[in-house]
C-alpha cells in the first residue's frame, strides 16, 4: 500500500483543510515529518490509519475526539486518502461521528459516521463505487484488499510513537497471526485442522468401537470376553445332552402317538361299520317307491311308441288351421288393394292438372334468386359500413376520452406540484422539530428532576428539623445520664468511705491516708448506692452517648444530602435557564406541541414521498398516453375514410334494386315458399305415379295370394283325413284303452331322465352299502374296540415330556447361539478396531506432529513460519549488527516453552559481548528501537521477496531516533536510504536535528493559535 494524496479537514490540530501530495515527494521517497511538539506530526499517521481502518495509530484516542477545536463549526471533520495497491488506485473517505450546527434554528445535531470507497481510473477519476456509506463495509473491504487488520498494520507498516516494541516483544501466538497474514500460510493451518479433524474422528471411532464392544458384552450379560469363552466351553456339552434328552422324549412321544393313531383307526372302523348298517336299513325303506317308478317308466315307453302318429295328426290339424287363416287374410288384402288402385288413379289425374303451373313458378324462383344475391351484397356492405362506422365512432370516442384523461392528468400533476411545494415548505419549517423535541425532552427530564429535587429538599429539610430536635433531645439525655452516673459514682464512693470509717480505731493508721488520728470520719447517709446501681447508671450513660452519636451521624448525613441536593438543583436551574421558573405544565405543553410538530413532520415527509411517487406515476402515465394519442389520431382519420367509402358503395347498390326487393329476409321467405311449392308439385306428380304403379302391383300380388291359399286348404283337408285314420288304427293296436290313457302315460324327456336317474341311484347306493358292509365284517371279525382314554393320556404325557425337554434344549441352544453371535461380533469389532488403531497410528501421529503436541510443541504452520522468520531475522540481523556496531543479532529461540504454551516464534538477541542469548525484553530503549526497526525492515524485505499477496512498500516510523547515538543514527539513516532505493516509501517522524540535515525532503508541520498547517519542502521540481 502506497499513499498518494492525503486530505485532512478539521482533523486533529488541523483547523482547515490540509492536503499532502506524497507523489510530489518523488518516486520511493525517504522523507522526514518535522515540526514542534504538539504540532500534529503523529496526527498525519493517525489520519492515514483512520482513513483505512477508522482507528488512530495508537488506538488510544477515539476518532470522535479527533475534531479540531479551532475548526469552524460549519466545517465537517473528515479524512480522504488516495492510495495505490498492486497497481490499482483507490480513494477512501471517512467522517467520524460529530456534532454540527443545525441547518435551521439553533443548537446542534449529530452527524453519524460514514465512509466511502472508490476504485479510481488512471487519470484519478472515479471508476467504481465499492462502498457507498456504511463504515463497517468499508473497513471490511479495505482489510480484505490490504490483507492486514488495524493492529497488524500498526505493527508492520506503521511504527507509532511508543509502540515500536510491540512486534519485537510479541509472543508466538500473536506473531503467528501476523506472519500467517503476511506470508499467506493459511494452507498449513488448514492441513493442521484437517489432520486434527481426521485424527479426532478416528479417535472417536475407536472410542465408539470400545463402547460398542462393551455394549456387545453387556447385551449378552457378560462381564468380559474370558467369561464368554468360559461359558461357551461349559455350555457346549450341556446343549448336546439336552438335545439327546429331547430326541429320546420325541421318540417316546411318536411311539405313543402311533399306538393312539392305530387304536383310533380301529375305533373308526367299528364306527364306520355301524354307520353302514344304519344307512342300509334307511336305504331299503325306499324300495316300494322305486318299484312304482319302474312301472311308470314302462308305461312311458309304450306311449313313446305312439308318439309319431299322434304328432302327425296334430301337425295336419295345425296346417289346416293356418291355411284357413291365410285365406281370410288374402281376401281382405285383395279388397283393400282394389280400393287403393282406384284412389291412385284419381290422384294421378289431379297431379297432371297441377303439373302445368311449374314453368311459371320456376321463372319466378330465378328472379328472386338474383334479387337475393344483390340484397345479400347490400347487407354485407351495410354490415361493413356499420362496422367501419362503429370503429370510427369508438376510435373517436377513445381519442376524446384519452385527450380528456391527458388534460385531467395535467391538472392532477399541477395540483400535486402545488401541494408538494406547500408540503416541502412546511417540511422545511418543521426541519428543526426533532432536535427541538429532543432538547425539550431533555429540559422536561431536567425540570422533573428539579421538581423531584425540590420535593426531596422539603422532605430533607423536614427530616433535618426532626433530626435537630432529636439531636438536641439526645444531647440533653446524654448530659443528664452523665450527671446521674457521676452522682451515683460519688455516692458509691461516699458510701464506701462511711463503711471504711466504721472500721477506724484510735491510734490505728487509716487504711487510706495512714493517719493515726481520725478527726472527721465519714458519716453513713441513708441513700447508700450499690456497685450495681453505679454500673446501671454507667450503662445508661453509654446508651445515651451512643444514641447521641447516632443522632449526630443522621443529622450529618441529612446535611450532606441537603447540600448535594442544593448543588444538583443549582446545576439543573442553570441548565434550564428561564424554564426553571416557568410552570411544569407550560414545558409539558411545549413538548407536546413539538411532539405534534414531529409527528406532523413525519406525516408531511410521508405525504411528500407519496406525492412524489404519485407525480412520477402521473408523468409516466402522461408520457405513455401522449405517445398513444399520437398514434390514435391517424387511426381515427383512416377509420372515417373507410366508413364514408363503404357508405357510398352501399347507396349505389341500393338504388339498383326495386323497392319491394330490398328486404332480403322477405325475399328469402318468398323464395323458400316457391321452392317448397315447386317441390310439392314435383313430389305430388312422382308420388301419384308411384302410388298408381305400386297399387297395381299389390293388387296382382293379392289376387295370386288368394289363389294359393285356396289350394293349400284343399291339400290340408285331404292330409288330415288320412292321418286321422292312421292314428285310430295305431291306438287300437296299443295297450291303452283310449286317448286319455295315452295322454296320462306320456312323460317328457326331463321327467323320464329324472325317474331313470332315481332308480339307478337307488340300485347303485344299495350295492355300495352292501359291499362296504361285507368288507368291514370281514376286517373286524376277530377284533374288539380299543381303550382310547388310556392311550390318549399316555400320548399327552409323552407330549408334555417332549415339550419340557424341547424348551430346555432351546433355552441352552439359544444361549449358545447368542454367545457364538457375540463371539462373531466381537471378532468383527476387534478387526475394525485394529484397522482404526492402525489408521490412528498414522493420522494421530501426523496430527500430533502437525499441531505441535510433541517435541518442542511447534505446529506445522509455526514451523513454516519459523523458517520464514529465520529469513526475516537474517535480513534484520544484518541491519542490527551495523547499527549496534557488531554487538547484537536477532535469533529465534530454540528452547521449548514451559507447560502447554505454544512456542517456536519467540525472539532472543545474541549478545556477542557476552556470548549468550537473552530475551529482547532486556534491551534498552535505544537498543529496542534499533532491533524493532531492523525487524520491520527485514520483514519488509522478505515479504516483498516471497510476494505472498501483501505488499509492504511503505513504512512510517514515529519517533525513537532520539534514543540513538550519532553512530547508530547514521547507520539507521543509511539503511533507510538503502531501503528507499529498493523502491519503498519511508516516512520518519522525529525531533532529531541531525535528521533534518540528512533528509532534505520533508513535510513541515507548523503550529499556531488558529491550528496547524503542513508544507512539503525539498522537492525537486
């Protein structure tokens, strides 16, 4: 990242707008930022860091606190930075949150923080807006572009004042984060995570398999695999023995069942024999009926022999009856046909007379057809004219309607514009209402607090008065109790003296004063006080004293509260100003009025938005309608021309038709009537001819049918006489006495078959019963019925024994099968577990090594970063050796850290004077600055060499040179010059006067009472 142009407005100490054109410093410049203390040198770095990340370089000042106090109130605090990154120019602008004057009215309003980010063209113009306003979006986008967050930027590209030791003293964890960003080594971290995830998955799978094995044993109620093997060994012979016992019981059960089944079969034979005997007796009861049936079948056979003669007689009689009916029908048909022939002749004569009118009717039909055709053309023209006229009228109406609508839209637009002007004016008038409402709400809150403080002051004053009274009373009580206790103690002492006086003797020393004389011994009074009374008085005195102290504390607390209350009330009174003396209701009324104004402002804003949307909609509608009208007007003219042309054609055709031929419907009805009349005449003539021909044919056919019927009657009568004679002869020769006996003996085929079947079935069943009965008699001749109850009991007992042995065998065999299944599952589980453990030996070892869980506890990424750090330290040590006159080198600590702390990226300094390595924290201030500077420069070299996606082509150094001696300072300047020649921009902030002489290109920062200014000097134009 290389800064191009930096513009600071009302930022830090800069009251106006100050612009630094870094491109004017030359290509890859080495320049000094010079100026007195407090002028704003570090603020330039703050501005760069703020523009990029929204934070200052030290992160000790909030961006909102960076506004210049000398800046004009109307000037907005903002920073704009143009910079180049990987050949692409960008511009970022940031504005911190700040208070600014209201556009209208008094007071201030809060301007929220904002940020914009643009991609620039080669000529400096904006190409693309990447972030429009949101601060967080701009920060995230810039962090992605640069590849560093704010803390990392401060450690590797900006060495702020007092912060240059941070990268030098950073721990392995923090340095790992920075280096991984700089060298893009996240792939090694992903490898670590992938190996760790795979190892954890395998480890969980191994644990799950172990749990699975425990679950398999628990499912078989086994404590261990040894218990499984022991139970399998014991259970195998038990299963064989149980199976043998079952097979023995099974054979016994089968033998008992065989005996029972044989006895059951014998019993069934006895029962079958008895059933057959009973069936034969019942069957013989049908013998009489079967004999009667046989006799009836014999009579039917005789009647069957006479059936041909009888059938011939019946047929001859039926033939005669049919011939007689045909004769009667033929006679009636002949009479009808003669009448029809006469009527047909008459109809033919009438049709011949009407046939003469047909030529005139056909001519009239032709004329009407021509008129109808012309009339049809006239109707079509009339329809086309009507359609064209309707289209014309509709188009004309639509045109007039759209023109009226266009005028209406224009009027509505004018009305909306007038209304918008009024609303916008009102909105501008109400612009300050939200801020005023917020201010008055604060005043209302303060006024309510003041009223509450006033109420509390009255209450505290009342409580203080009560506390004063209580304190006075407690003081009186304490004084009284003290006097009472003193009096009681004096009386007790007097009583003790009186008691002592009673023991005094003449010439005997006094136990108090030692005198041998006792001129005025104490006299015992009536109210002698005891020791208990004295102690009681002292306790009352102490209680009164404590009560007095409590009252004093309470009075003091109330006094403090009253003082604090008074201070707060005075503060609120000053803040409220005139509102402190106004009634609270007036302030509430003012707040309510402002609240209504805010609501009205919101309503007006919504109405403005709605009216604007409506006006835009009307504009779009007006444009579309105007465009539509431009296409409608030619269409209306064309429709009018079409209608007039069709009207002219219609009138010409109408004049060529007679008046009575202009009604096509009436002519069609007349034509239809003529066609119907012609068709009727033609049909009547053809029908009369056809009727006459048909009647003559049918008359001849009727005469022929009558002759045939007469002949059939004669033949039928002769046949009937002959057949009657033959029937009488056959009847006399049969066993029947008369025709009635013959009729009674007849049976149809169905009846005859049924009777025959009954006789045959009876005889067949009788033979079956007799044969089966004889067979059973032979089989059972020497046998007796068996004892089924005893055999059944024996079989059931054998079945019970078999079931018992089967259940025992099944239980043992099922357990054996279960154990064998468990053994198989365990074998499978052990094989799977062995595979998983083999995998874990590979993946687990790789994971532990890659994640730094073995040896020196250095992870894969940290190992790679350690190699990169070695390259950095080689470059850094070259510079540090020169600046320290060969004494110091930066080296990586090889000893592992204690405990579980990650290591591998810690730094030590090799001191050639002592020949030992020691922590970089032991370096002095100047030595630390040299080491930090060397580390930053070496890091820049290595990052540029590896080109890991991050370019460290700029370095800013804030102070630190004052801690160097002249030799080290010269070496530092020489190194910075070398770095500059390598294509990097180096900016140095320092008070050291030697730097000003050695670095002619500089940015001078000047301070004044009106704010600081910047000036670029030493530039070759």
